[in-house]
């Protein structure tokens, strides 16, 4: 009935999954986006925090929907809605899923979540400038489709 995703690096708290899926189970949303901005996060860099604000503002502007955290992979979606979305991104799928859901008229809500510093593993993200460029391309190409 509900599919949820989270990174396996120890940053999101699995204990918050019930709050993430609740709006879907209550019939209030089709996609629930976890927001560290509405909740709490342990900042790992000022540049990354600024990027979350900048890119969320860009997505909000393009979709006419207030989004506070477009790069968070802690989210839930009604399983029967996934097939309606045109998903192509290999690396920047968090924003693609969000923009596609909004373009297709899915009811999207955000809930506050907690993001801790990475507990294990190493990031697969490129350095700041290539990451920002890739994220920008993903936003624009998804929005233009």
C-alpha cells in the first residue's frame, strides 16, 4: 500500500517511519516528503545547508508549491501512484520524484524529520560544484519534460 525510502547511512531515524506514512494511511496525501528543515538536522557543512535552501526554493518556484527539503530521500508514496511517474534519474532521483509527483497532481505534504550526521559508509556524491550542477540539471530536465 505504501512504499517508503531512506538512506542506509544512519542519517534518517527509522523510528520516524510511522509519522512519515501516517498522512498517506489517513488519506491526506499521496506522497510524503520528510523535511529536515521543518524538523532537525545535524549540519555537516554550511554549503550543503545553503544548497538545501537554494534548491528547495527553486523547486518551490517552478512547481508553485512550498517545498522545504527537496533533496531528502526519506519519503513515502502511495504504491498505486508510482506507475504514473516518469522516473529516469540515476543519481538525483529525490527531486525528480518530487517534481514528477507535483506535475502529475499527486497530493504532496511534508513532515518534520530528524537527520543525523552520517553513521556509516562513505558518500557517493561528487564534490560540491559537480553535485550542484547535476542537481540543477535534474531539476530543470524533470520540470521541462
